[in-house]
C-alpha cells in the first residue's frame, strides 16, 4: 500500500495526486482534509482540519512549518496519519506537501517521497523533509532546475515536466471562421486564492474593447471544475504561477500571461522566473496598469508556442513508475536517474 498525503490549499495537489495514482501499479490511499472526489475509487482517509486564527508557536521556534501547541485539530490530524501508518505499514508514503506529514511517516519507519516545490526551500523545515526523503518529484523539466539546490537533492530527484489532468486530452473542435474573428482572453485564477481585485479586472476589460474577457475563479466568477474547453478556445490566458495552473495552460498549448502571486517561500515568483528565462510565457511581476493591456495581449498572442519544453505529456506516468518501483523495493534507497 502507498499512502499519499494531499494538501488542502486549492485543488492542484489533489489533481496531481489523482493523475499520478492512475499510473501506479500498487494500491494507493489518499490522506487529506479535502472532500473526497466522486471520481476517486481508491482508499481515502479524511483528516480533520488544523487551521487556527491564533496559533501558539506554530513553527516550533523555526524548526517546522505548522505544529501549533495544544491544538486539538492538529493533534487529531497527526494522530490519524500515525494510526493509518501503524495499521497499514505502507510500502511508501508520499507527501504533497507537508514537512510534518513526511517527517511523521519517516519517524514511523515508512520510506518517503516528497513532491518538491520551487522557491527558497533552504529553511530548516524544508531541508529536513528534502534530506530525509528517499526521492523527490519535481514537476518541472530538468532543463530548468532550481538554482540553489544542493547536489544531494538533485541526485535523488525525478524531473517529470509538468503534470496536468489534461495531458494527452484531445482539444475540442473549434469553428474556424468564428475563431478567426474572435479575440478572447481567459483569466484563470483558480480555487486557491487571488491577489487581483475586481476593480483591476474591470479596468483591464474597459481598456481593451477589442477583446472578449472570460473569468474562471477570482473575484468576478465562480471556479469551473473543468476549464479545458475554455482554455482551448482562448487566444490568450492570464493566470498566476501556481504549478497546476501553469500545467493546464501548458497542456492546452495556449499563449499565456503569467502574473505570480505572493506565496510562502517565493514559489510562484520562482516559477515565473523559470518560464521567462525559457521564453515559455509572457511574464509580469505585478498586475499591469490599464493602459498596458492592449500591447500586452498582442505580445502574448504573437508568442511562439514552446510549451512542449515544459509539458512533456507523460509527467504523471513518469512519477507513477517511480512510486511503483519504490513501493516494490521498500528497503532499498533508490537514487533517481534522469528520465
């Protein structure tokens, strides 16, 4: 059995877990405080929430990320993970992502794989999790590495390229005449929070009367559970630099404007820098002023499609193969060679 911890922020971690699980030749159970998807037929361990408005020493004096003192939800959460590990004795435990879940599983003797994240991961907590992991899965190409990683992290990292639920999915057939006359920009802000205001969106719309604007998530629209058809018909997509959002734009091979949001450890800004360096997307550090949008949309729409350098189409299969190999050899430490 493989245990797979899924973080509750947004839906990207869950989408990635489901994609990878489809390619794992081993029983797999997800542990998460997210609602269980109707489409998920595998094992599921519901975890109690552990959020609190007034945490006491949540970082254990800077050594961890989230261990609030005497918080019943956190204690129950860790207890539920520990009970499952003790009862099942998993061949492998995957953390996507929690330093505490990874460390707990390793303390109980389970081999651990950690889903790596971009950004500054040199703090003590991240170093602990990345050091103790038997393998790291990096959902970006090896050609665009994180610049400050130590060599021993690279030695056990599998770079899969981006992982999207839309990898390999056929694009819907579009009306050619209608597409030629249409200029549609899609703003995809997702379910994990947004740093842009409704006023900023309204100003951008008013400044670009030749464009039709569609919104997915954020302050102006509800999130769509399946944005694929909308992405595929867009001339340009505007999104943040979350791993899942970028992976879905890459799978759709759509011209994209990436505006990173502020996240812990500078994750999205690190992703945006990598995309800019490789010429894969049009990147702006902050939301542009109204007068800049006409030129910016034209620049993005004219960009050459280079998404194949980020999205190989088989990232989930690569990750699933690694997990299968590790689960079948639970006592052997496997260093990942480039694939």
